[in-house]
C-alpha cells in the first residue's frame, strides 16, 4: 500500500486522469449520502415518487400529515455545490408542505438545484422537464398579513395564500423568486434574478422586478 502511495506521489497522474477522478468522486460521494438521506426522509414523512430521483447531497424534505409531496420520474435533487455546474448553491434542495391542504407536485424530468419550495396551504405544481437554475425560491404565501401593520407579526393571513403553477419545459434563472399566485406557461424562460408575481404566458422570455414579458421566444 505504501509503495502505491509513493508511486502516485513520485509519478503524478496526468491532468486528464486527475479530471476523470475528480468528476467521479464529485458525483459518487454526494450521490451516495444524498440518496440515503432522501430515502430516510421520504420514509419518515411519507413523500411519494414515481421513480427514485437522482439525488446529490442530502435535501431537506418535510410535510404535515395529509399534505403531499410527489415526485415524477427522472427528477434531479441537487444539493451539492460540487455537483452544481453553474454556481455555488446557497442551500440544499428544500421541499416543505406545511398544512394538510398543501401539496408540492413535481413532474417528470424536473431539475432542482438548491431550490427552496414551500407550500404553506396551497398547491405548487411543476410541469415536466422544467429546469431550475441555482438558488431559486418558490412560495405560495406571504406568511404575514400586509395590513394593518401592527398585526403583521401575529396574523398568518392564510386566506390570502395562492397556488403556483409552472408549465412544462420552463427554465427558471438563477436566484429568481416565484411568489404566490405565479403562473408560468409552457416553454417560457424567466431571467436570472427575477421576481415573478403574476402570469407569464407560454414561450416567452420574461424578467425583471416584477417580471415582465421581454420578447417571444419563437
């Protein structure tokens, strides 16, 4: 064993081999622990999936009794910055359904990269083959009443929650925030850093704060 270690030190691996080893371990190690952690959380909380997702890094997953978290086939849950290509992840994938009326329904082939999705009391629905760039946040609630100001800390304003619907083949850019009531049509792109508060039609590029249609894609 010592001889093999000395051999590697005295005769370093060629750059191509080093890169291959890096790629292998950057995927294998987070995937092993991530899959194990995901399966434990899935069993504990009773989440559902059509097929085992590709998991890299341990996600955060929790749901109230009666709530739903459902994953389709070919879903990616990327919580490891080593695995993320475009940017460092600010946190793990986070799926939380907080009331018995809440649901997170994720279609086939969806990719989540450090994505935080919290359904307090409504349904957040994501269509097939939608991509989330790193560090996107999706919520169905403001979590506090806007008015009167003296009651904000104590008033949860549950009646003002609104579901979120994201179509198929949508691409959500880095650090975007999708607020309650958001609806995004099939095939659209949301530019990085956008805040979406309403309806985005199909097959357009939208961006800004708040997000507006910039141009059609076709």
